[in-house]
């Protein structure tokens, strides 16, 4: 189904190559990376840690198309992995994606996106959610459709819908569906405060996880302010209202003395809280860095329910030379939910991840990269702690062809 969505994006791009869109530019970028990893805890176990060497070949292809009215891209990548000692974990992970925007008028436009990810790595959600998955395969679909309109020279609005679904091969994991609708409003506040753009968002997100359902409504107000040519601050603050339902069963007596039957019932809970994000960004001639802290309600992938997630992210990069770059960064996640608040079982996990990398470009198309990542996951609900050290060396090659 996602391939059909990507095909639609490419078809729109092809149709816009004619007189309606003016002259179109097509860029094709094939690529290949070879990655060698060593991990001292392949499955993120807190007991009987297993080490292994993993070799991954990643061919990829990206196509970009741009014309007077249309701009879009589509890409695919395969990650073919080989394990030295645990060859039963060998897999071919896949990723397909496509996105495009068509300008209906000078003020209005429509856009769409679709992607599919087939993944079997236990660390697939670490950098985005701070949660560890098993080595079983998951499939994640996503579709998005939006329309945007420039209200005036200093303001614009956007209305969008996103659909997502994740399925797991492991029967112990919980498949889930996500439906989201968002209305965004942006306005240049330069007349009141120079170099400032304000924004507001109304959003609905629904999570359907079979035996549990969560409906979350939120409103945020925020702004971006450029302090000078190098420094920028940004932030959003708002509130949420959340309704959660959990399906249960209980024993009830029958008309026959001593006999009982299972009766389904639903437990509901309503609550609220604050959500927000605050960040700082720097961009210089050689150095660039970002730092942000975020808090909100999000799905707990693989679990039955959602969590209140607080995350801190930091990243610093420094260009040593024309083709060399050093980068350090990390994330800290706090995922929490009490029993039957947002999840069927209590979740209380802290995840810390820190990494450092060095990249050298032999040419503009060929580069080599070496990096190290340390991860610690503390599950306070189960009173366990897991750590992992990951060393990696990678060659990357990309070659762009403009038609």
C-alpha cells in the first residue's frame, strides 16, 4: 500500500513536467554504504550479555523532482545485515519513502507523504523514543496529507492529517494505529519583536492499541526568535486533555450456584497536563550545536498504551577542515505511565545515550565515518539496568545525476 502512495507522488511529479509546471529538473542519487559494527550487548539483555560483529550493506536510491509548481522526492534503502556469531539474526531491513508538494496557486498548496519501514534492530526506537525493542521484525506504515494557505504577507495556516500503523511479528508486542489531525498557524511578529515568528497549533492524536484506546487533544503557543546571526531560541508551551480506555474481563456469578463467567468491561480515565518544548541553536562558520528539552504524551511503541515522555537532546558539530567533521551528542529520555493511567501496565524507564563520531570525506561523493555510542536503559518498574557499547566504522558513497 505504501509503495502505491510513493508511486502516486512520482506520478504527480511526472505529470508536472509539462507546460503547467514549466521546465522540470530531475535528480537521481544512487548510493551505497558498508558498515562494520561491534556490540557488547546485541539484545540489550540485563543478564547474559551477548557480543557480536555485524556487517551491513546498504544500497539506496533517491529521486528528486522540481518544477515551477511541484517539488517532490522518493527514495528506498535496504539494510542487509550479516552477524558473525548469531547468523539467525541476519535480516534485510527496508525503507521506502515519498513526499511531494504541488502549488495550486501563489497562496495555496497541497502536499502528501508516504513511507514504509521494515526493521528488526533492537535499537530502532532509541534515538526517537528511548525505548528498546526486541530483535523481532516490525512494519511501520505512514501516510500524510495536508493543505497550506498563505493568509497574508506575514501569516500562513496549514491543516494536515496523518495516519500510522505499526505491526510486530512478536505476538507479545502490541500493534497500534495512530490518527492525527493538526491545524497550524504562523505569523511574523517582526513589527512587535524583530526577528521573531510566532505560531500556534491545535492537535488531536488518537492511539488504538486493541485493548486500549487513547484520545489526546492539545493546544500550544510558541515562537522562534533569532538573537543574532548565529544564535536562535525557540519554544512552545501548551496544555492537553486526555481520555483513555482499557478493556478488561472479570469473573461474575451465574444463575447456577458455584459457576462463574467472564464478563468484559471497560475502565476509563480522564486527565490533563502541560506539554512543551524549549530549545537553543547555534550556527557558526565551523561549529553548529542544538539543545532542546521536550515534554508530552506519546505512544509507547510495542507496549499497550502511551507514556508521558520527557526528553533532553544535545548535539555539537565542528568542521575541522574542508572535508573533516567531529560531532558529539546524546539524548536522555524519561518514559513514565502509572497502571491504567495511559497504559495497561506501569512504565517507568530512563534511557541515556551518548555518542561521538569523526567523518572524513575523500571526495564530495565518498566518505568514511567512525563512531562510538554508549547506551544505558534503566527500567525502574522491573528494577533492571541494561548497558551497551557500540563501535562502528562505515564507508559511504553517493553520486548525484541531474537530468
